[in-house]
């Protein structure tokens, strides 16, 4: 049986969260995983390959950023997404029917995923006003950024990784400018619409 053609028939649904740093997409992903949905983390593919090659991860995230851009340059812009697709099919073969994708970065990745998973993939962009996003990034416990650092990260992700495209083309949006409960309610509404 051709598993690529049968995902919809098998009742598989995939939700991919996109957003800039500090938007709250990790909070959305955590909400889904806490409810038992497995996730495939794009950054995890980078971490695994860095470990395989003996490259240290620096606390400021610079080594990860540099490697992420280098591997897309040397192995192709689709390298990460190819690993993700394999992991999704592994989860489906293990019996999973609901899967979360965490960390889609580029327009290339977006197009490949839409082609690979027609009819079963929904993109949700988590967005927030820039000032609030910058404040959140400055105080988050995991890899906080000062104003110059977050502006540089934004520039790099938009220019080097084409991150704006998947956000602009998302199927649904969550304006995450309120409480966590408000964001979760909005997400629940989206999940209801897509018969999750």
C-alpha cells in the first residue's frame, strides 16, 4: 500500500505551527503534546546531526543557527524537511493519527510539506505585536535575547531562511496578545474546525 496516498483515508491529521521567535508557538505545541499528540521538532533534526558530527551546541544558540544555515546550503534547503517527513511516516506506521510539526522555517519546507501531505496538513501561525514579542523574548528562561539580538534573529530568519512565507500562507492565525488560556481557547476553536 502506498502510504503517501493513503494518509487521508487512514484518518491522519497533521498540524504545523509557524511563527517568529517569541510569538508563542512553543506554548501552542506544548498544549498539543500535553494532550498526548506526538510532535516532530524541526530543530531536533539539526541537534541530532550536530551531535552526529561532534558539533557543540552553544548556550546562545549561535552554533545551531550557523549549522542550520550551513546544512541548508550544503545539503539543500529541503534537508531538514526530508528528515521530518521520514519521522512523520514512522509515527503513522506506529499507529499515530494526530501529529504536530514544530518549527517549520522556510517557504521551501512549506511547499514540500503541502505537496507531501495533501488534505491532511493544516498550518497555524501564532502571531503577536512586535513590541510584546520582543518583551517576551527578553524574559524567557530559555535563550533570552536583548533587543539587538532579536532584531538580528528576525532579519536572519526572514532573509536567510525565508520564514515569512509560511506565516503569510498559514491556514489559520492565533493572535497571541492575551493570556495563555485565551490562546488555548483560540487553538481549541481551530481544532474543532478541522475536526481534530
